């Protein structure tokens, strides 16, 4: 839980009331199997529950990792989680995901750039300040963020290619 909270940031926190129902659901669906173990010394024995992923769970994990069409609106955040678990994929699969995410970033940059140009072409130049100035600033900021994502994904792909060589 501590690792998950460190990764999610200051505004999203996992706690026992969120984690254990999720683990129970994964166990019911056959993706993990739980076991009880005793831990601690002679006087302070506590029950500790641990979980292991099943073959079905590995298959589901692989399907989720390779899925690039579900939850497109959340794909930027999902990709961060995928990068964290890339070690469980084959090199060709990692390269495929990197290529897809690079295209995803490029599509956002292209779209935002085209929309900015469209706004600039159609705005009235006799009105100052333009009612679209703030919108254009936000769109340029978003374009810059997508460019950073693109640069990062390209670097990940290059590192993978270097490891293959």
C-alpha cells in the first residue's frame, strides 16, 4: 500500500478499505489466490495474508498491458502504469506499446496545433485582448505537455532498441 501511495501522489490515497475489496474481487475472479501465514515471534503471532497471481491472472495482466483501445481518455495515465510493469513483456511487445504511445502523443500534438491555427485564423484582430487568448495559452501548454510525453516515449523506445542491439 505504501508503494502504491508513493506512486499515485498526494491526492489519491489507497487504504485498507479500498485495497482489500479489490483483492477479494481479484481472488473471486480467479486472478489471484490468497493464503494465510503466521508472522511474528512466539508471543506476538499475527495472521498475514499474502497473494499470488494465477495463470489466469497472468493472462489477464498481459491482455490489459497490450490493450491500447479501452479507456482512451485515461490512456496517458494508464501508460505510466504500463511502463512500470514493462519488464513482464517481451521486447517486441514493449516496442509495440512504445510505438502506439508515440503515435498517441503525436496525434494530440497535431490536433492541438491545428486547432490553435484555426482559432488564430478566425479571431478578430480588431478586438484586444482577444477572448481566445487564454484558450490559446492553455492549448499551447497542453501541446508542450504532449511534446514532453512524446520525447519521453521516444527515449523509452530508443533505450529498448539499444538493449536489443
